[in-house]
C-alpha cells in the first residue's frame, strides 16, 4: 500500500534552515506529482509547494516563495522541502501528499517549530 514517511522537522531559530524529506513507497513514485502541505495551530491546511513527476515544474505558496525549494530524487523515491530564512509563522506540522488512483495519501507529518 501507499506509504509516505516524513522526517527532518525540529526546532530552529528565526532565519534558520531545515530540510524535510518524504520517502514514498507502494506506488510508481516517478509517475506522480508530489505536494508539501502544512497545518499551523488554529489554521487551515495550506498547500506549500508542489512538484511535477519529473521535477521540472514547481509551484509555491506566496508565503514561502523565494525561501522554500521543493525537489525530488526519483531514484530514491524521495521528495524534499528545503526551507530557508524561516519565520515564526512557518511553525506547523508539515505533510507530504500524493493523489494516487483516486485517493489522497498523507504521511504522519513532521513538526517544524520556529522560535527564538
């Protein structure tokens, strides 16, 4: 079955950087776009970034544009989210996601806390 496992979250000071990873299994990873979402306390889930199946097309939420970079390594079935210049408002649980054969699949999430 489809599994998505995120890692890389943690506590970081404002202005710092983190790299999130999401390892996928159970489907043909290189054939599907991948997404990173986040949910901050008291807020709705937000689409942060998305990447095409081959990695050539990426899109970002305005709130992270210029600071975050999504990438993928299809040989490793892994999608990354490189987060730079982190702000307090980036604090959230980050989830990777794919839409496969009519269903949404989510990882368990990884907590990112930006605090001084």
